[in-house]
């Protein structure tokens, strides 16, 4: 059962992070006001005989703060995934405590399947044992728990952040696709598709580099979601496909990412090189 795995002795690569302490050491005064969520999530444990991925899902809307968690939520997945790493950094910046368990969707499939039958990284096991898949939804849950968001409150700034975050996610997606294509036997590779995803990656990096030059991407003093997503996408590119993403071609983005990587919150969640 998931609850047993979560409550038990820390497994391979598991760690719990003091989010508040890391958060305070990683950022200064805000660039702008932050949106405060109007909804908080509350989980009903329900029937423990139900499958954990469905067990006890309920949403309570209101303005009160959620009750303190009995234990940290469990974030499952390798930190060489840009999606796992973005979720982990965001949780820390929102002061949401999480325990991280480094489990590979390839090398540890049975272990991952026992946590989430979808074998999807990242997976989040809430303090009530509910499993949430997909990084965007996991981050949304962190915001619900925290009662706030890292996004700007002003409309134009918020739209800009959403646009740049989307571009950074595309960059990460295409970098993952390029890496997966390289795992195929040569006879099964389709050159037009490979050219397309490389072009999409380069277009995304061009847009992010231009934004970094304009100052729309930075390393704080307080990080926006687009800052986090861009830095992590670039770090992933340099980690898995450095030949496709040479630093000299996108120097502003490379500098922004390097400045983010120097922050304590990024050092807390380094790319997993297992």
C-alpha cells in the first residue's frame, strides 16, 4: 500500500527538505505582488481498501488555511527529470514540505508501479495517500496547500509569466523527445521527425534567450514560475543533449540559468546523476 511505503523507513534516495529554511535563504524582496489562491484542498482518507490512486479525493473551497499535514507529502521521481525538479523547487519556494524518493521509471519500474500504476514521473503522494500525476497538477496542489502562488498578480505580468513558462515547458518536452529518439535503434529513427523536434527546441531556446536579454527572465530576488521553468529546462538540455544546445548560442539564457543554479533552492534539488 502507498501509505505504508510513505510512512516507512526512507527508501533509496529519499530525503525530506525543510522548505521554509531553504526558501528564506534563496530569495529576497519580491519583484511584484503574488496571487493568493481562493481555494484550499482537503483530503478525506475514505475507505483504505480502495485503490490509492482514487482513495479519498475531495476538494473543499474556501478561504481558510489548510490543516497542518501529519507528514510531508511524497514526491517520487528522479531529479534528472525537468518535471520532477521543477515541482521540487516550486514546493520549496512555496514552503510546502516534501519528502523526495528517487525512483526511476526505467530501472525501478516495479517499485514505481507500486506507488503509481501509471509509472509516471513525477508522482505525488499526498499526506492522505492520494496519488496525483502530472507536474502542472502537482504544482497546482502545492499552491492549494500553500494558499498562494508564485505567479504575479498583475494581469499583464501574469500573462507574460504564463507565456514564458509554456515556452520553457516546450523546451523541456522537446529535449526529452530528442533524448528518447537517440535511444531508438538507428533503423527505427525518422529523420524528418528528428529535424522537427530539434527545430522546435531551438525556437523555444531562441525565445527564452531573447526574454533573458530583456530581463523578463531572471534569478530573483524572488523567482517566478517562468524563471524556474527556463533555468531547469536549460539545465536539462545541457545535461542530456549538450551537443544540440551549445551554451554559446544562447548566452543570456545560459547566464540566467547559471544564476538560478547558484541559489540555495536549486542546490537543494540538483540534477540527479544516478
